[in-house]
C-alpha cells in the first residue's frame, strides 16, 4: 500500500533490493502513484498487464462529504472503476494498494533495427502478439521508415562483456544509444533492472536535447552528467511568460492511444502533420472494464501508445489547428488522448472520446457538483484558462 506522493524512483529503489517489483513501472523517476492512478501510466510490460490502473487492487479515497472509503473490484466497484482518469474530480486519493511480482537482476534486451515502415510495424506487431511474448516490448521510430524494435526479458545472469549500466551518469542518452543499432545491426545487451526501468529518465525521453543540445557530448556527460536530468518542476518554475508562450506554440507533447490495427495510419498522420522524431511506441492491452476507456468491445483489445514529444519540423505549425486535427483522427479510430497533454477538444468531443456514463453516475451519487470540477474543466486547456 502506497501514499499518492510515492514516486516510481522511490518504489523501485525499495522493491528492487527485496527481489520484488510492480508489474508496470512508468519510466520517469518522479512520476507519482497518485498521478498514475488519477491519470494513467504505461510501460513496456503493458502488453501483458495493461495500464497502471490495472495493477491496482484497491484505492482509499476522501469523498466530497469528508468521509474516507476504500474501493476495489469486490467492494464499491463503481467507484473503483471511476477513479482512474478522473483527475481528482471524485475525491482525494490517500492510498493505493498495488500488486507486486518477483523480479530478477537484469533485463536481457534485444535490439532489432528495421529499415522500412512495413518491416518496423510487422516486427513490432509480431513481437507484441506472440503467445510467448517477451516481458518488455517497445519501439523507437527515428523516421518514417526507420526504427528499432526492442524486446526484453527478466534474467538473473549476464553474459560476459554484454553488461550495459545505461543509468550511469556518463553513459550516452538511451535514445541515442538505441539509434546506433540502425547502423550496427541486431544486438543483445544486459541492463540492470532499475537502469532499464528508468532508461528514459536522464534524457526525459528526448526532450533534454531541446533543453541542452550539447548534453550528449562525451565531455559534458563526464563532467556534468550527474546533474541530469533537471527537475521538470524546476524548469516550469523558472520559465518566464515569453518562454512559456514560445514553448506552448512551437512544441508538442502528446500520447495518443490507438488500436494496434491503426498504428500505421497513426504514424502517417503524425509524420504528415508534425514530423517529430523519435516517436515512442508502447503496446498495452485494454480489458473491457467499466470506466472512461470504453473499447466498444466485449473482449480485451491491444492498443499502442504513440508518444510524440518535441519541436515540429513541419512548416506552418499551428498548435491548436494541428492538435485538433490529430484529436479528430484519434476519435475516429476509437482511440484516446492522455489527459495530461494539452487538449483542444470541445466538451462534446471530449465526452465522445471518453465514456462518462459511470463517471456521471458516481459524481451524482457522491454529490460532487459544486465541490469538485468535472474532469473536462480540469484537464482541457481552454476550459482551464477560461
């Protein structure tokens, strides 16, 4: 059982020494249990375990009337299924009980370079849908027709000469390290478990290259790599109005969750509209549970998180126009937009993307009106500023 401000870095540091882990460990060290429950969380093991909400066994919540209740699949299930993606608009999360599983010392990571779009998508889908799929699957897309698919498995041993402690301060940024396999060919490495879990932390995926363009230089890494990454909260605190406006209008951070059968068309839309690379592909299974994410299916479905973070290379980028265009595409394929990102949907469009039926019933039952805002008013950019 964890309090909501426990971070992924703290959790893995504690559990790893005991030989345990949680099934889904979202990459960045500073992500909190509360944020991952009330919002969402994903990892390269999500094709086996789902989203962060799917490894939670129960929640303890303070309601609008001040009472404290515990909810689970067996006890108060409507609230249990309504809490994820609610962003604190049903109550305050005070603890979460999370499933743990045995861990091993290393991840045996295989790098599979792909040099055509079809080969990349076919390889990725094959690795995801195998009956004996690896413990971890992801893909970094470096251009429209180049990417590296990675598969990893828990192991307790390491072959001589193949250990890569990628989390060490002087090591290359992970996404740059992976890119070299496009030219060197297939390879296998062994990465310590915590280093693997937080492989994208030092470079904040690849956002750090826009903050410190020379940061991957070997001299900088050896002298100042221990200072990386800067705290995102500190960057926001020291950001002036002009810089903030420039960042908001010339930068995109989006995670779009699309059915795996629509992956190719999704990549084509992002290439046509923004041309931001790398792109992160992370598969996850989505069970037909009640709640905001309605798959319109009675069976489990496989989705892919298409993560796009950076400065668009397409000329004439209009953040509102382009984001709305991408949001429209995601709605048409029955996908979802992660709510942490800037959204420009109208309220009707938002409600058509997310199933509010259970959420609305719970808000009425718990008398949330006038005490907590609706989730749209909390996460939508225009609603927040208006």
